C-alpha cells in the first residue's frame, strides 16, 4: 500500500506504517513510507536561521528509521548518510545522548497504549 497523496497522513502515522511494512519484510513499501515521512518532516521545519527544535528531532527520528532499513539491506553509504544527518540534528537539539536513545527506540517495539475502559 503506497502513501495516500490525496489525504496526507501525519508523520507519526507514516512511521507506524513504515514500521509495519518493515516487520512484514515489505522493504520497498517501508522505504516509501519512510521517505514520505522524511519529505513531510523537511517541509515542516522552521525557516533557516531559526533554532533547532521538535520538528528537527522528528526529522532525525525519520532518518534513523530510514538508515536502519538501508543498513539491513547492505546499503551502507545511504545508511551512514542518514545516520550522520540524524547525529548532526540531535547534537544541535538535545545532545549526542539523544542519538543513542533514538537508535534504542527503533530496536524496541513499544506497544500501543491500551484504551481505557470506564464502567458506566
């Protein structure tokens, strides 16, 4: 399933769909979702010269996922490019330790929060 260009999904949703495709071993589909998320992240960045912030971190998280996908397929140069860009962003925003956190988060499947059930 390709990203829907008529009704664009939020970046987080594109990442979830990319992760799901990666788990199903649908590599090309995962790459398409990650690249679409990267494009959306790039267009949401503040104007040049503005301080680094949350939108930059989101872009770096997308770069980590895309880099991990490339790495798993032996596309070392592409992976390293993604990782270098992410590291630069993390260094400018939250420090180098955030880069390690992003790598760790990409290796852990975090379950969706359970819907709360209230008694009537």
